[in-house]
C-alpha cells in the first residue's frame, strides 16, 4: 500500500474525513484529542476496497464473518467517555478487535492497548491495518474475551465492542481501582444500553448511558 493510498483521494480524501469530523461535532463529540486522531486516521484502509468510498459515512459497515466495523460516532463516544477526567491511561484492554479501527484510535491516545478477538482472520486483518499505520503499542490475543486477558491486568480502561447480556465477571476483576469500563449490555436485537462502570475502592459504580446497537458478545473461538 502506497502513501497515496493511505492518504486517500476523492471519497477517501482528507476533505471527506474533515466532513466526518464535522458530523461528530454536530452529534455532540467535544474531546479535541479524539477528534484530532479520528481526523488523521484513514478509516478507508480498514474496510474492503469496494466499501472504501463509504468509509467516512457515519455508519457501521460489514467486515466479513458476520461482523461490522463500529460506527465512527460510537467509536468517538466510547473513546471520549474512556478518556474523560483522565490525563493518561497506561493500560487499556479492548474486547472485540474486529478490523482494528477502534484499536488504532485508542493506540494513539493511551499508552498501551491489549486487544482480544475470537475470530482469527479478523485479528489478522487488524494486525495488518495497524502495522500499516506503524502503531507499535498494541498487543493482540486470539481468545474468548469473556476471560479478559489476565496476564497484563489490572487495566485502567476496558472497552468492549460486542454486547453481552451480562457483564463478564473476569472483566470486572481485571479493572483497576479508579479504572473505567465501557460496555454495551443487552439482548441481540433487543434493548442494549451503553454502561460506564467505574471501580472504586469498595464497589463498582454503574452508569447507564446511551441506547446502542452492537453485535452479540459470543463465547468460544472461531
Ligand atoms: N471495534 C471493532 C468492532 C468489531 S465488531 C471494529 O471497529 O472493527 C465486534 C467484534 O467483537 C467482532 O469482531 C467479534 O468477533 C468480537 N467479539 C464478539 N464476542 C467476543 C468475545 N467473547 N471475545 C472476543 N471478541 C469478541
């Protein structure tokens, strides 16, 4: 892939990316750090060539294996909520790497990203994409994210990109005191709510934020 392809042109150009940023601002995203990183990250390299011209629409798009790249607004929103009130996040766990777009955004805003995916070909795609962007602070695991990733726990932040019906216990256990988890919870095709869970010394504070639509959180590996 050439520099020109990374930069994009026409429907994948910087101008098109700028329009996406304007839409994110209109929808209420305010964190300058998030907006700046999304403005410079080429989302079109994360989707198939045939969909590249739609990469900067504010929609989820298919990435194969029945999965989707998350909608730019939801990526921005979850990242903004993760960073809120925090100057730095040494370790962030992401469950549901998918094609690696959210991973790439996070890697430019936090110190280290640990990303878990249960579908191997998707993980491979994500590795290719984030290598193209020369992001070096990401570690990948091919695993069922229900178990988190104990090796590097505790995490200052946990971001989950698929919806379980209940928050997996291991993820709560691997959240550091003072850490924050963003997770959609609910039935597939039913009501799902984005929750922000903050761990204090003695308890987990749960805030129910937005109604959302995510692919289901599935057990086991494929
Ligand atoms: N942020 C990703 C979202 C991909 S969709 C992107 O923008 O590309 C959600 C992803 O979560 C899918 O790739 C799906 O395979 C993965 N997933 C679902 N359940 C999982 C689990 N238990 N462990 C790890 N990954 C899971």
